[in-house]
């Protein structure tokens, strides 16, 4: 037979398929020697050597294959498996991680390779869980001894490293203000007036319940795209009152009729440092979510503001996710979040959920920056130019 690597490889694979491992090893050795830069030839040789029980030679050939192509998935899997069988768990983890980094998770692989990839994921998941338990136990005393917002940030950093959480970034739809911290839920210390808002929960809830009992409050679908507009993830909620709203402030304009019907709520809002950007804020509204309704993942218009939720009516099985953290609403306990980080909501109960939603300035913006933003938007509006503008 000639030294043509293609012919030698074909003959070697035929011998391998027939169970003649000695002939397969000899033929595939010649093929790899004839074309030493062909990673697949070295991998085929390693397969034959493994079938022949030549473990050391098999690993050497796998290494030669990876020298030629460090991303050859079959070789990465083979090296990880051999390392695991040899009892080197730490080395196997490293190789399984290299394997997962090399694949496209959306690609479809042959069953044997897909099974190997699944095994790699399970090995890494088990090791991560065990390491997480060890770290949780070792660090618990230190984490309980420091401020909650500090310990939470550390916990999230550890969870991201262990793969227990995904890292989310700000994704403003319109106006992105650079270098503001990407905080999913902001610390209460930024908003000392939240206690004032929470203390008014009974009167705000009573006024909302009166509106609902009257049945004439005019709650309208929160999502209402015009005909022909791309609705994307909002197809199920577009013009659907499963998620409905009634505004007390809308784009900086007080809604006098509704404020007159909820005078105590209006008075509470007027005493708060809301997002006072003419033509855009304040925004304050009652948000209703009907039973078994899901608000899909989405992001808001700009990170120069912060959104506040004051839960008013919360049945069981209602929850809210921002980025990698999901919380239940608790009646009378407000929270602040950055709505330019992906968020979504669920009402899995058989009853109505109701929240008062308001906006305030991002606390990391200085007063001069707020003034500049007011001038910026006023100039845009005066020029009649929609570029850079946004609505709530």
C-alpha cells in the first residue's frame, strides 16, 4: 500500500471496524506519520490504540491531535475521559471545562458525543455543587457578620463563579447613561424615604380597593402597541388587560381625575422625591396582574431612573425576577430595582395581584447631572427631534 494518508486512514478504520486492532493501529500510525498536521488522523490512531489496550500510547496520540487542533471536540472528550478513568478528578474537570468551552451549545451532535457532553456537564455540576457547599459552610460566619448589601454582593460573585447564577448587564432600550452601577435590586440605604411610603400602605391599598369595588376606574392594558408595530415578546399581553394599569402620574403629567379619587395616595406621592424630568417623569401607577399571568423578560428605557414597587395586594405564588435574583412581593414592603436589567413577573395564583409602581432618580446621579439631563431632554423636545428621547 502507498503512503497516501487518506488510503491508509480508510484501511485502518476498516480494520478497526472488523476488530483487527493490531492492523488498525499499524495502518493508522502510518497515516498519521504521512500527514502529521492532520488532527483527525491522530485521533483515529488514538481510538485504535485505546481499543488495543495501549492506554499510554492512546493519550500520546490524543495530545498530538490536540496539538494540531486544540478545539477538536472528540479529542477533548477522549482526554477528559481518560484522565477521569485514571483517577485524576481535578485534571478531568479541567479537560471537561475545555470541552464545554469548545462546543456550540446550540449544535446537534451524534448520540455518543452528545452523551459525552452530557456527562461532562454532570461532572462539572456535581463538582460545583460540592465546592459550593464547602464554601457556603466555610464563609457563613464571616458573611453573617457584615452588612447585608456587602454580603449579598459577595454571595452573588461566588455564585457567578460557581455557575449558580448568570451575570446580567444593563440594556437600556433608549438612553444609556454610562458608568452607573448595574445593581439589580438597589440597597434601601439609597432611599431613606421608603419607610415613609411603606407606612402609607393601608391608606393606599384602601383607595385602590375602593376603585376596584366601584368598577369604573378605567384600568387599561399596560401593553398597547398600535397596529402594524412589532410586538415581539408582548404578543400575549398586547391590548390584554391581564396586565392593566391606572396612572396617577404619567410622563410627568398629573392625572387629575384619578388623583381626586385617590387623594391620600396623591398626597403621599407628592411628598416623595420622584423622577422629575418634564415630559417623562414622574410616573406613578397602580399595576394589576390577573391570575396565572406571566410578564415576559424585558428591559426598560433608561438607567437614569430607578423603579420602586410597593406591593399592595399579593396572593400566594407571586414572584418577581431581576437579573439573577427572584423575590416574592410582600405586602407593604417596597423595593427598588434597575429596570434596564432583564426582569419578569409571575402571578401563579387564582387571585389578583396589585402593586403601586413609581419612579425616582438613579441615586448614583449627582444633582448637576440631573440638571443637565433636564436641559438635554428639553433641548431635544424644543428641536422636535425624537433622537435620544424616551418615554416611560
